């Protein structure tokens, strides 16, 4: 099974490093970003299939990430998976996540969701 290249966005370094290590242990390629700005820059220059936003500090930042990705060349159709409770409020259109998971969530559940949303994105 081929796993999607995952851009993991989390401000908290320990959270980001732990989740990235768990995903890599299960065979995923992970690119890490500590901010919305860094994530958009990485999405523009690198091959990424899906974005995981973990516990972004504010709801505005979660919506900002989704909106800015839609305006980033090469990242316009990247699916965003939001992990956390309430960080990204229900949204419509371009700011809506492709999927939402509670925090904490099982890594295997996250991997299953990543596979589903990246497959849907490939079809669109």
C-alpha cells in the first residue's frame, strides 16, 4: 500500500515530533511545519498529498491555513485533515477540512483517514 506524503502542521514541537515519528514508523513520508507560513511555503515547493493540521492555536489560524493553501500554486486542491477539538470550526467551501478527527486520535485511524482523503483528491 502506498501512503500519501503528509505535511504535518503543529505549533507544538513535541506534539509534531511525536506524531511525525509514529507516522514514519508506519511507513509514511512526513514533512513537518511549525506554522501556517511554513506549511504554505513547503506545500508550494514540495510534493505533498495531504495536510494534517494538529491543534492549531486558534480557529482563525485553521481557516487561514485552508484558505492560503487554496491560493498557493501547486497546493490548491490539497485535502486538509484537522486533528483537535474545536480548533477549526465548522466551515464551508474552501476553509472546510476534508476530514476532522478528535485529539487525541489513534494513529491508525489517522492513517486510514489520510488514505481516504488522498484517494478522493486524486479522483477529483
